[in-house]
C-alpha cells in the first residue's frame, strides 16, 4: 500500500478529497500550444467539472500516442510550441481551482535535467507529472527530483504489468496511478477494453491512491463504464480530435459536461 509516512501532495489531496465524496474523477487532456488561445481550454475544462487537467508538452516522437495526439503534437510544434513557452503561458494563468498535471516523454526531462525540469514545472504552477516512457526501475532519479520540487509523478500500469511490478509502480507513484486500459497507443475506441476491469482490480490490491483509467475513453457510456472499475477517467484523443476539427473552448466545455454528467450518474447508481 501507499507509504503512510509520505505526506500527500496537492494533486493527491485534491483527488482524494473528491473521490471521498463519491465523485467520479475527470481529467481531460490538451496539447500545450496547439492553438493561439490554447489556455482558454483549461478554463473550459474546469468549468465543465474537471478534477485535474493534463497538459501535454509536445515531443517529436510520441511513441505511445496514436494518430490524433501525434497530429496535435505536430501542429503545436509547427506553431513554435516548446516546453518553455508552454510553461510561460501557464505561469500567467489565474488559479483554476484544479491541479495541473504535465505529461511528456523522458527525452524532454533529460534535456534540462530532472531537477531543472521539475523546478520549472513548479514555477509554472504545475504540481503533477506523467512520463509514459519512464520504466519504474529507472524512475528513482526523476521521482527524487520531483519530490524536492513538490511535483507528484504518476506512473503508468498496463494490463501486461505483472503484479510485483504493479506494487513497485504504486510505491513510486504520487497523486494517482494511471491505468492504461489496453495494450496499444492512445486513441478513441468503439468500446472500453475488457482488460480495464481486471487491471484496476489488481492495482487496488497494492495501493489506495486514486486510480485513473485512460487510453480509449471517448464517450459518456465509456466514462460511465470505466467509473464502475476505476476512480475516474483520463480523456485525451477525444478532446484533441475535436480541437483538430476546429472546436473551440465552448464546444469542449459542452462535450466534457456530457462526460461529467455520465460520471455523476454512475456515482448515483445503487451499488
């Protein structure tokens, strides 16, 4: 289980408090710098009832992402987006009332070094971090630097992760554990993977951290089903496809509100 001697950070405290009320957690994703006014999306997410917001720092070779997030990253990079510019944009924002969680690949962390990278996140008001290509057995340097900067790194667990490694992932994770619903890349799917329920059950046996389920959550029905197994959902490709198709903040608010309502309806059902 989670080490009780370690004080919970801002992300974990917020998500636990929301979870303890019975609320299903919602964390939408946006690729930083994808549009000129991209930070307006963050306010739309918060207004729609997000419990945390994931901000992608685009990388040129996003190996775990599917076509939609790859296209979003390519577009943001073509517009001149960089880690420094995205963090500058975030640093000027008023408090949204929900934690910001950065996500990127380890190459960008190594570019500046874990200490400088995590310190820059904190200065920008980011308190969580997802690095999908960081294996747990190589995570000590980053998790140490993150702890010093007050950043909570959430590690990923997949259906293929053996139980002993799940325990290691849980011990290294702060804030929450990111459960990957299927083996593959990010992207919209027609149905929630059957492997999701088994994975979240195995994670719950080794930690009481909030468990957020991602990869393929794109409809209210899928969010509702995911909530039956996990504490909440991460929604990325479904949001970014809409942005790539020209959706603005108001459109995204409407879409995420449907997911928020689905999560709330599932919470209201008798168990």
